[in-house]
């Protein structure tokens, strides 16, 4: 199993170090190819973005923090926005399948995150 990209510790220290480390990690995943397509590390970028968004849904990161980083990462390359959309679609499916009332808050947090990203 691959290592976590966003840990609980990085969430606690988001403003000090976590945000910077996450952006650097995304930059490493975004190798520039001559034809403008992603390298084989696309799955790693997707995993990192998923973990970031999921930590926000679980309440480990503030919505503003997640939106700021998603905005910054989308500015690294023009084609990153479609990867972010793919990741948000996966979280949409995952949270829409939740039936438990206590976990419904995750769906509400995700919808709020989605609205803020627009």
C-alpha cells in the first residue's frame, strides 16, 4: 500500500508546513511531458487530491484551506482541473451512498466544498 499523502499530522500543522509540503508533492507528481500529457504519476496526484478533499469532508481541514490548495494546484497546469473534477466526482459518489444519519454530515460538507470550488 502506498504511503499517505495527507496525514493527520500534516492537517494539524497545515498552515506551518502541511500546505507547503502538499503543494511540493503535487509539483513532483506533475512531470512536464513534451506533448503536455501527464506522466505515469497521475494516479499519485489523484490519490493526493482525494486525500486532501476527504480530510476536509471528515473535518480535519477547514474548507477554506482545502479550497485554497485546490485553487493553487489547479494553477500549476491547465489540465489539472479535469483531474480535480474526477476526484470530486468520486467523492460525490462515495458520499451520496451514505445512509447513516451521523455520516450524512460528510455529504453536506462535501456539497459545501463543491460549491466553494465553483
